C-alpha cells in the first residue's frame, strides 16, 4: 500500500495515543517520529499525566505547527488512565499507542494498517518487531522478532511476545468489546502489565498478526517504573489471576511457564543489582523448579551474577549488549544504517527467535485447549468515536 502524499478519506483514520509524564528529554523525538509516518491519515493525542517539567510546553509548540497534534491534560493518574483518556477522545478506526520515550520508524503505521486490512475483521491486533535503544537513541543490539499469529491466547498467557505497548495497532471495535486499559492496577500498586492484560482480553476474541520488520524503537531506561521489580511482579500476578478466573480450564502449569520472573532477574542483572538478581532467580525456582533448568537464559544470568559477586571489579559485557554505532550522534539516516547493520549481524539470531517462537506457539496450542468465549455475553463498552469529516482528512 502506497499512500498519496496528501491525506485521503479512503484511508481509515489511525489515532495515535501518547501518555506522557515528565517526558521532556524524549517527547519531541517521539512525536516527530509519529508525524514522519508515511501513512497519511493520523491524529496524535498526547495526554499529559500531570508532568512537572516542560512536556506540555513542548507538545503545544509542535501542535501549533501541525494541527494533527492535540494536547490533553489530567492530574497524575498513571499510564493506563492517560491512555484511556486518549482513546475516549480519539476518533480513529484504529488505535496506535506509543510511549513518550519510544520511536516509530517511518513505515510502521502504513505496514500495520496494510496487515490489518489484509487480515480482515477477525484480526484485532497487529504488531511490529522492536529494536532496543539506549538513552542517546543508539541501538543496543537487543531486539524482539517473533511471528506468532492467529489464536495466540494460550501462548500469550506465558509469553508476551509483543514485548511493549508501542508495537501494536489495535482495532477500535475490539476495545468496545473487551474494555480498555485496567487503571485499577495502579490503584493496587501494581502498575506494569496493563498492555499485556489488554492483549490477553483481546486475544480471547480476535486473532493477532505480525509485521516482520523492525519498525519500533524501544528505549531501555534506568531508574524508572520499569525497575520497580516488586510492583512489576505484583502486576504480573494479578494479570494471571484475572486470566485464571476467566479461563479456569487452562492448567496451572501454563501460568508457571511464564518467563516473567526470569525477565526480572535479567533486568536486575543488567542494572547491576546483583543481590536483587539472586532474589528473583530464587523466585523463579520457587515458582517452577523444573522448566527454568532447561533455559539457557537462567544459567547465563546466574553465571554472570556469581562472577559479579565474586569479582566486583570485573566488568562482564555480553555481545548483545554492545551498542551498534555508526556515529556518536544519532540521526534518522544513521538509525536506518544501524538497523541494517543489526539485521545483517544478527540474522541467524533473528531467524532462530522466529523459529523457536513458532514451535513453542504451535506446541502449546496443541497441548492446551480453552473454552471459546461467547462474544454475546460480554457487555459493550461505549468508546464510539465521532468519525472525522472529509475536510479534516483532506
């Protein structure tokens, strides 16, 4: 699909939702990456969640130059409430969330909409592949490249293959069926898995499709909510409890297969918190003492952690942690080169991740069966949008 340079009413409107809290260092880059999309029919709703820095001022300045950008404000209420407000005020047929420190590469929305249209009404979520960025916007070498598609519910229970909230395009009518982001997680001091929880609810009724290209830049940050491991673990636990209530027929072993606690251990290790890493490795074994022993990642984190504890001045750096740099100063041109370098240098790893993900998905789908969810028994959620006029899209 090659959109014309001018907006056209023939293209369904995509509502981009950006929750922002004290996002001054990155919000301009994020919004500009959205405005640079090759897909013409977008509106951009930035929801300021009670920021105490220049975030709203920066967005207002961009909005004066580009009418597609709208700024909304709310008292600090959390990322889920901010996204929900944006969805409520949006008008698009599709919802595209992106966090205020992430970026999209230019063809992301175009290719996601194309994939959604080709999949038909049974597809509720389309997701793209992700590369990891550091605080300077340079690639770290990390990536996520799964091509898990179709009925993904049982696989999604134990593995969030999408990886982050910025990688998905969601059909609006899905949210009218299953609801929006669960803002009560923050109220229960369990903010983290709002996007995963929503994906699970959508997966009960709709299929997922993948765009197998690296079109998302996910920024790995330190000293943020993402490093509050206890909060993250609680959020994951509450999400699984809710899923269990909806589908009690799914065996407990599937919930224990989740690698989320190992993810916390690995994240803690990369942040240099060696004793905290040991705690989460212990929690991994406490939850399931068998399957972690078959995962190479468990031994890698454990070995690295012990080496760090025994040799505090020894610095261990994994190959995948090394940034792929072309120049010290990032630019859109350099980022494109970096992605090409990443794909070429990690080609075998990328193909292996795709293959392992597909084998796991097909195996779990054959082993575990769930009862179909009756759409008619789910109450409708009123988030209907007022369609944009032709003048607004032209």
